[in-house]
């Protein structure tokens, strides 16, 4: 009888632990067409702002942003203007936008109150939101918002999971992950070795569709034409028709799943060599622990 009671007690603790984990995490469904016919667009998700549902892009590379919202996103919504401005730099230069406060913001099962955001009138490259498709018209969820949580990117199954205490979601813990360090330096940055052991600084950026690397770097011998089956339009437009495949892709001597980068000429002012983007997230499960500043990667077997 004592053994039965002990077994029941252990099982109750087990299920209580699972229940606690579930209340501290939420699953966020993702869409990838962002209003385009092609499924290979930026990831977006549906949120609620003061009870109004709208789609927002999920941009890990928006390193200075918490939330960036357009006037269309705020139509019919009352927000508080603080009188301050938030400023940041991108490949297109420095930008400053009005700081606003939203009384209620809901993403899946998580609700936040009195959330700061910036009111934007332009997106990357100076594009006007109203001329862009789908979620581009409403704005983005940036790195500062995501960094409040542990974040599991499961692109192969069209979802991400936010965890309040930075734990890896229970159902993923059985996998054999490769864990590497990162620094927050203009985004989530890793010093990575590619092919001939050349160390390069790479920023992990879900807004990079696809991954890119500076064409001025020393990868000339590894260059190849962009094959026709890759579903990224930018890969098939000159001068972006060349890419490199990695034979070695490692951080701190830990080998990560190999990948490919599109070659692009980057301004000399940027402090990085390239961006780990959409194609890498689509082929791997990626968990980011912002508390311990680590990235864990596991290849998605369903994509191979």
C-alpha cells in the first residue's frame, strides 16, 4: 500500500510540474505568407491591442524595438503619447519615432499592460507600410519584447513558444540540442567559424529572408549559383544570384547544422558579417535563452 501511495504522490508531482510549466508558457501560431502568395515571407502572428485583433511581424533582428506599430494598427485605439522618442540604427540609417503606451497587449495567452511601443511611418528600406502586404501594414514585434522570455522557434511546425522563466518547453526537452553562447551586440550575435575557419560575426535575424553574408568577405572559392529550386525571389535577382554553402558552421568548436548564405554587399559601417535568417530557422528548431545568453539548435528531422 505504501508503494502505491508513493507512486501516486510521484505521479501527482510530475503532473503538477507539467501544469506549472504550461501556465508559464504560451504557444504562438505563425503565418509566413505575410499577405503574399508565396509561403516564404516573414513570420507573423495575430495579437490583440486593447481588444483589437491584428497581425504583426516577428522580427528578431529589430534589436532596439519592443513593439513598432503603424497608424493603421492604432486606428480606433486610444494610446498615450509620452512626448519622448525612441531612436535606432539600421542598414538604411538612423531613425527616431514617437514613444507611445498601449494599455493592454495580448499575445496568445499572455497579457501585458501599459506596454511601450513606437509609432512608425516607414519600414526597413524606407518602405511605406500602406503599400506593403498583410502584416507589413501593421508593424513588428521586436527583440526587446521577445527578450523578456525564453523563445522556442519552431518554424517547421509554424509556431513559437514563449516561456516566462526561460525554461525550454517540456515537450522539446528530450531532444539532443547543441548549445552555444551569444552576446547582445546590435542583435543576437555569435562569433562563428565558417568553412576555412574564418571567424565571422553573425546576427540571428528572422527578418532576413533568406540568410545573407557579406560578398566582400573571403569566400570566393566557395561561391556557387543560386539553384532554381530555392523559393527566395531575392536569390534569383542579380547581383544576388550567388551563394555559399557551409561545410563547417561552428561556435566555440561546437558544430551546428550546416546551411547556406546569399552573398550581398553590406555597408562597411555595419558591425557584422552576415545574418542567420529564414532558411536556417525553417530547417532547425531554435531555442533562445535570454537569461543565460545561449542559443540551442536542433535539426528538424521532418525537413530532411
